């Protein structure tokens, strides 16, 4: 039995909570798919911009006028699939990596499936960024920049399948960490974090609010959830351990704070599933199903949107559900009862949600929501107008 290095106790919650209120703004209504989003300051003006990995283009939208600029396009024969952006060198400007050659049916041939690129920024941001191709495994699917306990950033990359796998059977998925060299066009040293899963979907670095470093990584797969901890060392990597209480399939995962030192875990179950689930602390992890009326759940976000000192969950799905709806919902606690989660719409039928990212885009102290829509072909900002 694996014991989490996190403190699980919800503590007291406010009896009265504000109702979620968001104002939607469409910033692009003509994307192709909108596989993945990232939020970071691209131009160094102190504002958080929006980046998108679309079918054939990598683009960014400038905050606050949301002017769209193409960074790279046609990187590979197949689609782009993921993007990571963060200021990893402290100059105030984001470094960007992307995953491409999305061909999930090919799990053996690395030339025909999967690609990882570091995008070298140009002096003139209206020009194309230079792609630097890195080593990769087939079926590259998700990536993040993660800060290790020594302050150094790594690029973490998670494929969908293990090499040569068929229907989730075969070799384990190689979850890799790329060490960033001084010369970006040289070899990037690779570290293997884990290879115990056989079909993964996403991962979540739990970031300490105190020092902004990752204190552990949660991996969601068809076999359940695993955890890498207790910190991410620079050269020694810990094997992933099964997360006690979640030994069934999950596609998305986030960890949220419920006030004080308490935490909860939110998932979409199973992969591309129809359940939004939250796990609470106790002698046994208490599993609460918050919603079963979604289809192809594909996005989760967690933040204190309501300013209560606890965090709420937002979830998006891309297929019409049992009542023929797509969209984004929020789930939030009221009072001290940790079983009493309330559901509210953020967007009802205005987006077939592929990805969600969360950040305070207008520096008003309240986190906003950014989402991309697959069938709806849009990128939207949901401005947080909630008040106590």
C-alpha cells in the first residue's frame, strides 16, 4: 500500500459561497481541432498570452488584443498534438516545446509516429520559430515543463502507448524527462521516470504553492493512477507507485486544495469517459461521482475561482451527452459537508471542449478559464466575474 506524501484533511469550509459567474469571449472561431493549450508570457510584456497546438499550426494569441500569430506550421506529416510553454530561464519570456506526428495507431515506428520539437524564438516575433527536433518515443501525447527541486526545469513527455503495443498490451509507456542543455540544438539528456503503464492519457505535476516546484507527479492511465514522488530530483528518478484507492482507468487528473493543508484528487473516468470523480481523504480514499452526464470527458482544471480559500473543479467534454449537450461545468463545495458538491454551467453548448487551462489573464486576482473546442472549432476565454 502506497502512502501519499500529501496531507489529506479538508478542514473547515465557508458556509456561504458565491455562485460561479463567467463572461465568455471567443478569441478564435476558425481553428481546426485545438488539441492543446498553454498559457505563458510569450513577448515579455508581463501579460499571460495563450498558445495553441492546432492540427497543422502552432499559434499564439497576444494578451490583451488577442492578435493571432503563427509560430510554426506543417512540422510533420501528421497533426500536432500537445504544447508546453513556461519561462524556464528567468528572462520573462516563455520557452516553447511541442509534440507532433500524431499517429496513435502506429506504436512501433518512431519516424511515422510521434515527434518532439523545441521551438527557438526569433528576434522578430512575427516570424516563424525555428524547430529543433529532439529524440522521442512513438505516440507522443502530452508534455509539460516542470521545475525540479534544484530549480532546474525539465521537459516531461508522456506517450499514449508503449512501443509496439497493440490494444494496450506489450511494453510499458516510456515517460521521459528531457534535461535542457545550454546549446538547445545539441543533444538533450533523457531520464526515464516510469514505464509501468501500458496506455496513458495525461499527467499532473502537483506544484507547491510555497516554492512553485513540483512535489510529485500523478499519471492517469487505463490501469489506474500512479504517483511519482516525493520530489523530482535532477538525476535520480523514483519509480511510480500505484495511487492507493484509484486502481481503475482514468484519462484526466488534477489535484486541488480544499483549504489549509488539505487536498483532493479529481479525475475523468475512464479514458474519454463519462464520469467526473473526486477523491477525499480518510482511512480509505472516498470516491464521489460528481457527474455521469458527460461524453468524451477530455479536460480538467482546478483553482480557487470563487475566492473561498478552497479550490473548485472545472471539467469539459467534447461529445454530445445524454441530453445532447457539450460544454464545461464547474463543481464546488458548499459548507462543511465534503459530499455536498454543487454543479454549475460555465458554458452550455458553446464549446465541444478538447482542452482547458487556467490562469489570471487580466491581473484582477481571480483565475480565468481558457478552453479550446474540437467540433466547435473555437478558442474561448471565460472571464471570472464571481464575487463573494
